[in-house]
C-alpha cells in the first residue's frame, strides 16, 4: 500500500476538478448505481496515469457531452474500494490505471491500461469524447 503523502496529490488532480473519491466499497456501489452516466477512473501512481490517464480524463470533460457523475478509486491505496469497483468491471481483468463508463448502473465502456500506455493525454481525451457522444 502506498503512503498517503504520495497518493494525495495524485488523488487531488481529479478531486479538485469534481471527481468524487470513492474510498469505501459502499461509495463505489452507490456511485455506480446512480441513474445516468458515471465515469469511474482507477487512478494509479504509474507514469501512464500521470502522463496520459489523469490529464486525458480532465481534458475529455471540456466538450458539450460528459458523464453525469465523476468518480475515482486509487489502486494500491483504496484496496477495498478498488476490489469492489473491479467486480463491476467484469469481464475485464484488473487494470490500473483504467477508465470505466457506466450508464444506469451498467458498464458500457472500459479503457484498460494497455489502451492507455503509449498514448498521450489528447488521444485519451479524444477517445473519451467519442464515448461520451455515444452514451452521455
């Protein structure tokens, strides 16, 4: 488990722009069950989270269409919350970072780590904007 002093600034990158930090399994379930669209970001300390996932997710929110609710859990820190979130990501294997979009409680799109690595923030943002156009 990572120390809070390392994790907090990385969490803040998302929570300061409106993401709800789901730090309990109940918070995860309540967020996902929300009517409408819910974006859940599995945040991480890795370089692809810092260089592409977090900036890309933030950039994706500049368009007209965006999820109704923004949520996040942190891999390697929010252990129980991440485990609960991953139950909702089936059939996808555990991945961090990862980006999930739910609509009315159902997983409709999932971006795994291997779809984040090697891509820049703008590519992630453009991809997510297309997803929002379809589902939000």
